[in-house]
């Protein structure tokens, strides 16, 4: 079985992480900028299940979607939040939402072989038992971020077969961000690989979260 993971950038000027798994073997991982190129990458593998870290269906104008409300009921006690998702916040000047545009460009169907996923939730359920603080944030040093990213890499290497080495030691700035984007994409694909073999919860038929040991 093939699994595609996409860590979709919020804006068109940023890069998105993408990867391809065949079962638990990592075949490809990189960053892509253009939405057309991301869609083309996905459409070249129509047999794949696809996990995207981005809202793919947004009907509400303000507030949270029902899917976030339901998710937060389960995860606020674990100190894992989620950004509000609505059209007022996410629409570009033309009224489009990037995740919805991508969904319209690919062959996989939402809720069938295309799902929204959330790397933080997968990491919490499958690996770390709490939120792994690997994102850049005020008060977190470069060295601390690198340590957390290495922790995430080691988690993934314990479950997946990597065909190449990923070296973080000399990375900084945009290259370090690309490294993070790639790992997030791998987590997105791993989410579907895991959920094909283990218990999971599907929020509103579109948002897939593994159910690890409580």
C-alpha cells in the first residue's frame, strides 16, 4: 500500500513537505512550493492514501469547525490545541482556501482515501505521550529545536525504513524549516500507515487520528 503525506504550507510563497511511503518504507521526501506541483505529485500515485496537514473542507465563516470542537474535547486535557479554522481566517483575497484548492485538484476523495491529519496528535498518540515541542517558538533556542527534531526523527526511524540519511547538524534558517516540513510530511503519511493497522478515530469522517495507548 502507498501512503502520501503532505505538510501543506499556509501561503503560496512557502514550501510544503511531501513524502511517499510504500508500506513502512520511505521512498521519497522533499519540499515543493507550487500547488500545481503538489497536486501532480499526488495524482501520479492514484492508488495511494493521502494524509494532509491542512483544512480541506471549511464551511463555517467564523469560529471553529465542528471537527475542531470535537477534537478539542478529547485533546484539551492532554494540552494539545488546534488553531481556529474558518473562512474569515483562511481565505485569500479571492475567497479561496489553499487546502480546498488542493483537494479540488487531486483525484483522491475526502473521507475515502484522502484525510486531514495532525502531526502533533499522531506524535502524542504513537510516540511521545505528550506534545513534542519541536516547533519554533519564542524562548526555544536553535539547539533545543534541533534536539526535538532529532527526537522526532528517531521516533520515525524506529517505525519506518529510511533509504537515506537526514543530517540536521549543519542546518539553520530555511534549510532547518525544510527539514521540519519533511518530518511533518512523513508523520502525515505514517498516520495513515498506522491507522490501517491499529485503532483510530475519524472525526466527522475526514480527520484521522491514531488511538495509541492511554
